[in-house]
């Protein structure tokens, strides 16, 4: 099996277009969006469904990982085994449990008796494709309470893995690039407004906006658009609103 490699760098070059040559009603804004494929690790430690408990323990120690995908004989992802799954075997040796606890923790006890990856794994696995945005990966990890997602292609074959640190790497985007996207794309491109009446200051990913929007609605929409720029930690709204709708 292959070992983990450092996470692939996030692509942080903003996309800008020519404003003069495209009519307003036809303008297409290509905002920067990092995908799972940009940040995933492509060398993954995986095990076959018939791998033994001992083999999995040895691989965890050898590669210093806490979980790995389980694949069938065709290389398709069918589950995930984590340290938490494997811990049940050790925990059940600690003390005898009563009948009520046995009922409540039936699945845990079932896993404690498992001897292969196929018996021990959590299935179906929570997976994601390489073209999905990292925001979607973050949502799945949060909602499903998992620390990592196997990345699969259209035939469900394993092509990588993405973890929490990978998706959070977008917040390492340089302040200068965030400011450029805020002024050149969020203000000038999306709202077709002159960026000169606005000041955009970015420090540690926190964007401070000052200036005079043409009306209150435009100001609120601008703040919301900047909030969704990749790498923005927070937006401080210091715009001067005139009470116009």
C-alpha cells in the first residue's frame, strides 16, 4: 500500500475577465473556487475487505494514520475503518457489561467480534467526487461527523482522500489575493460598480469594507458576496448606508 503525501497546494490565482468587451446582460463571472481535487491526497492507504484485524493495526502504526478506506476486489470503495471502530475490541475486554448495556451497544459489541475489514467497516461510506467544491466537503464532514472523505471517480474507484485540514487549507489564502478578488470581481465585476469609492482592507483573512454604495440593497449584497469569497474568515461591514432601497 502507498503512504500519505503532503497535501497538494491550493490554487490561489483569482480569475478575472475583461469588463469592456462583454455587455452587462451577457457577462459571465468566473469566481475562484477550490475543488476537492485541488487539495486531496492522491496516495492513499487502503485495505481490502478481507484484510485481517492485525493487518489493519500494523498499517495504522506503520503509516501513522487513524483510518482508511475499505475497497472491494475491483478497487471500489465500500466502507471506512477507523480507530474508533477498532477500539471496540479493546474496550469490550475491560469489563463485563449488563444485558441493558449489551442491547444499547449492540453494534459496538458486534464490531468487537469482527476479524476482517469487511466486518468492521462503517458502510455505506460517506464519499465525495474530485470536482465538488471544498465547501461541500466541509458540509458533509460536519453533518455526518466524519474527519475524512474518500474521493471517488464516477465508477466509485478510489482516487484520493480529503481530511479536515485539507478543506481548511483554503483559509491560508494570501490577503492580497482576497483583496484583489474583492475589488476586481466582487465589486467591479459582479456589481458593475466603480471600485474607487470603496476601500477594502484585508488582514488575516478578515475583510473590512468602507465606502458609499449606491443604495442599501447594493451594500448588503456586496457584503454577502465578499463573505463568500474563498479564504475570507469574516467581513466587517463599515459601509456608509444612506437609507436608500
